[in-house]
């Protein structure tokens, strides 16, 4: 059996992304690539986006759970507004860009879960044919 208690406030910045991101799954000892899930906490200042720019994944399902604030997620068909306590699931092959708008007055803190944890993200240009 294995148990891992992780406090995101005790973790260092996970990578070189401009947003504040802490990888809970890596801190718990799970590999970044090839594990069953990846879990990160982001804090996005006004004007920042999480992770990749507009993109989609081949296999990975993404979950955005808003811990505090309001997250915006741009898709080819609409922009979702995800409030504190709400979750948005994004299926593989579905382009999205999660962000905190420039005109926001507060940061947004989100828990992002990707399963499986694979580096299968691809840039998406609005207007390109969807797979």
C-alpha cells in the first residue's frame, strides 16, 4: 500500500511555464510520463493561461476543477465560464485553451487532472479541421 500526503503550498514551481504551477502527482512520486494520471494546481493571474496554448490531446482526458475564482476555457464552439466549485471535463481530441482573462480582477486557482499522464498535446489553430 502507498499513501502520499502532499501540500501544494510546500512545492516549488513545477516547470518553466509563466503561470504558477505545482505538480502534486510528481511530488507524490508518480512519473510525469506514463503514469495513470497527472495532477497539478495552477494559480493564474489576470491574463495568464494554464499550460499549453490552444491545444488538444490524443489520449488524455483533462479535468479543470476551480478551487477559487473564475476560469475561462475557449473551445471552437464556445467559451465556457467555470466558477468556483465547478468542474469542466475535456475529452481527447477536443481543442481548448484555459485562461484567466486580461480584465479579471482576481487570480484563479484550479486543480487540473490529466489521465493518462502522457505528453500527447498538439497545438490547435482555430479554424483547422477537427479530427
